[in-house]
C-alpha cells in the first residue's frame, strides 16, 4: 500500500496552560496521526525541545518541533508543529510596607 494514497501525517499545534502556582510544566508530546500503512511506524522528534517525547520542567514559551515518521511501507514524512506553554494566571500582589514607615522602638534606661 502506498502512503501517497492517504497523504502526509497530520501534525497539530498543542497548547498547555500552567497551573496557578507553577512556573513550568511536564507533558508528553503528542505524536502525529499517520494516514498510511497499518503497523508500527518509526517516530523521531527534533527541534527546540530535543528528541524526547516526554518533557519535564518546561517554562512558558513557544517551541517548534519536527516529527520525522517512517511507516511500515518505507515512506518517510516530516511535519512541523508548535508546543505553546502559556501562563494565564494573574500575578498576585503582595503587601509590602515601605521601610520608612516601620518605627523602631527604643528603650531608654535611666
């Protein structure tokens, strides 16, 4: 069966949102959907996040990744996608008392 009958794999951008108290996130990159021969295909990853599909402690940002897929018919395809890590949490305001307003107590001994 020829992969060209089915077309190239489908790669989609993926977006993750940080939890309210987090500064980074861990996740597994989703492999593209293969529209070709049945059986196991060989998936290889490259790009901004390296070659591991399991990612840990990734900070906010937009990361480009390239999937290279070889199916059981020997056809090879590449597709690109983006991994988007967003922080949509509002910053928390902390109460800060300026130093000039802190009175120092002095004890006078007579």
